[in-house]
C-alpha cells in the first residue's frame, strides 16, 4: 500500500514540473472568476429590484441565484479540463517506454492505477480549493447560507473524480496524448448528453438514460441536496472505470 | 538461477522466438548474442514479467516469471534497451523513487543511492535533470536504477549501446565486478564485448537458439583446421615450395606483398598438430628471412557470422 503513496508523489511532482497543471489551474480560475462576477452582478441587480418590490423578494434565494448557475458552469469547465489532466497519465509512459520499466518493478497494477488516480484527483482538489475564494468573498460581503456551497463542492468533486477515472482508462488505451484527451472528452460528452434524449423515449428507457447521465446526478448537489442515490452513482462510476483500467493494463500484456 | 524452457512468443501470427531454452547458473554472466530482430529483447521482456510467453516456461530463482511475477520482480534489476527513464526528474530524486518502489527499507535508501551513484560514476550529475543528460550518462542512470537495490539477478539489454569507448570499458569493468555476487544476462550484438565479459554465450538468430556454449568452446569448436600467418623475405616461388614440403601442412596460400621480396603467406595445417616449429625451422634453414609467424585466431565474430549464415542458408 505504501507503493501507492510513492507513485502518487512521483506523479504529483511531474504534474508540477510540467506547465500543464499551472495552465489548467490558471485558466480554470480565470473562467470561474468571470462566471462568478457575472452571476453575482446579475444577482445583486435582481436583489436591488426586489428591494423596491417586496413581493418579488420571496422568490429570491442564493441557491437558485448564485450556487446553481455558478456550479453548473463550473461543471462544464471541468468537463473540458479533466481530459487534459488525465491524458498523459499512461499514454506518456507508454510512448516513452517508462511503462515497461515501471511494470517490472515489484509493484501491483492496482497500486500504479490508484497512485496516478489520487495524484490527478489531488491536482483537481487544489483547483477547487483555489476557487474557494469566490464563496469566501460572498460570505465576507453578506451572510449567506453556506450549506448549498458545501453540497455543490462535494458534488463537483465527485463528478470530477468520475471524469478522471474515465480519462485514466482511455489513457491506457493509446500512446498518443492528444487522442487520449479527445477520446475522453468525446466519451464524457456522451455520458453528459445521454439524458437529453430521455424526453423522446418511453418512460422506462427515459429513466434509465436519465440515471446514466453524468450531469443529471449533479443537479441535486447544485441545489443544495445531498442524495445517497447520487453519491452512489458517482462512486460506482469511478470504481467501475478504475476497474476497467486495471483490466486494460492486464490485457495490454497479452497484446504484447 | 535462471531456467528458460521451450519459450515461444508470437506477436499476432509472427513468431518472435521459438522454443528458446537455456540456463544460467548463480554467479554466471551469460551473453545473449544475436543480430537485429533475433528476439533478444522479447526474451528479456518475458523474463522480467513484462509480458507473458505464448508457450513454454521461465523461472528466476525458482519462481515462475508469470505466476509469481511479483517475487521475480523483487529479485531482478532490468535495463531495457532504450533506457526509458523519467525525463522530468533529477537523477537523485529518480533513484530515490526507484528505491521506494523497489521496497528498499527507508534507513538504507540514502546509503544505497550514494553507493550506486559512486559505482556508476554519476557524482557530477546527481542533481541534474535527466532530460539534460548526455546519452552515456542516461545509460549510467539506467544501469544505476537496475543496481540500486542490489538485486540477485541483472537483465541488461545492450548495456553499452551509445557509450564512448572509455565509458564502454568502464561499464564492462563494472559489470564484471558485479558478476562475483550476481547472476547476469546481457544482450549485445558486439561480439568482442561478449567474449570479454561473459563466460557463456547463447547465440540466437531468427528466434531460435543456434549455439550455446562457453566462449572458448565456441571458438574452438568451429575451428576445423589451424591457420598460421607468416611473413617471409625471399623469392616467393621458393618459399611456397619450402612451406608445402613441411609435414602436416595441407595448403599454402600467398597473400599480399609487403615490399619487394617480402610476402605474407597463410598456411593451413591439421588441427591436431602444431607445425609452427617446423615451419620456422624450414624457412631459416633455407636461408630466407622469417619476419613474422603467428597463429590466426578464429574470433567469436567468425563463429557468429558462420552460425548465423548457416542457419539462413
Ligand atoms: N511489439 C511488437 N509487435 C510486433 N512485433 C514485434 C514487437 N516487438 C518485437 N517484434 C518483432 O519480434 C522480433 C524480435 O524482436 P526483438 O526486439 O526481440 O529483437 P532483438 O533481438 O531485441 O533485436 P535488436 O537487436 O534490434 O534489439 C522482430 O522481428 C520484431 O520485429
Ligand atoms: Mg533488442
């Protein structure tokens, strides 16, 4: 189990040796910062109008007005960025041949996979941690309910981890980082939009499709509701793709 | 220590190695010799557990390389042929990572790393990024990562490729020193290297073992007659006649002219008879000048080329 930590350390170090982690962090903060200011400006404008017409104020709440739009946008940015973080994890090692040497060290495949997964999740967590400045700003200015922020952060963390597990699987399938990124992106989009067609299908198929959709399960989190059904979906999704990653490493050997 | 039996590996429908068998005893250095594409790397990858064989078995220290892969991997140090090491790490940080994943106890790590840095001559670059190293130093780092946990078995795929002559001698020396306590398999297409370092050689061609023996036996086995080179100062017709009359000589050939009356001659004599004394005596008696007399050694190179071409023919 200690090997997981050694691989984690090595992987995290190489994230920050290359410019990728910095670029992704920077762009993420800039874009979320933009969304944040736009959403807050809009929200304060509405609040200001509500002050003049007390009747409208009843509909006003920070969850609907700020948390939900902010985190829905953040989810899209994360969808775009996670494949960039995961693309190199195995593809690069395969292309450089370091994979061969790694596989002949006395470590288990699962330790390699978990070490890499956790390193990537850590970079992602750092991203989210830095974006905390925005809620902190709100908390500093007003006295909002922080519970919806907590649930939204939990949701986005779980969703991002699920994206990462899928990205890792795809990076074991190719030596080419660009292909890994584009393919992960494509598959994630499919999981994202799969619920859209739910309306046009029958009720059973529709609910199955909606259940599979990776964004559908995020809606509750963004509304401040933590439902175990959604938690289980993301955990299952993540474990399933990590399991497939292990299988993929195994079958790599046989393909030679 | 290492036993390979009837190993076969197909890539798709293409056989890379077929029915390869050999053994390496503890403390021995085995040279694995073969032309490009012979299957050296493939065999080594199977031995290190990187990929399974299509059929056949291989054991290292009594453990099956596929079933007990983890036990095998604890005992080997492997240097792949193109030295795949992480570019974005410093040499010492990289070696530290390797000691970690190889399970070297924490309190021994520093010492082991220092020792291997010294043995592989890496003192001057230990704080440099690997991507900035020259080919030769990369190769040394590759060797260092194989050695750093003192494994019982070393598997080195072309360890001296890309080094300058001075480094080659140093690395060969290092390998030879290590051999007293370790079992080593080393692949190469450089024959002098193999004959210099290894006690035993396995020659492989097109996926099949074509010869396996000690270096001495291999060279003497393919020698069917003894050849001697002479340089004589004297009229060549006369010299040829004198040489042919010596007992035991089968064939005499005049080779190139050196100057004026000085020529090189090659004499072929039967293997079981040393005719050098008689040749010298005959020339001197006749009053011609004997300038040089030496046996022509059949090199491993000749054996190699002969075996490989025989196989193809
Ligand atoms: N991954 C692979 N897929 C398909 N064929 C391969 C693969 N690796 C090697 N081969 C083929 O297997 C045969 C043996 O290759 P191998 O690399 O073992 O040779 P080698 O003896 O190490 O050669 P070299 O001296 O050039 O390193 C070659 O014909 C090669 O083309
Ligand atoms: Mg090779």
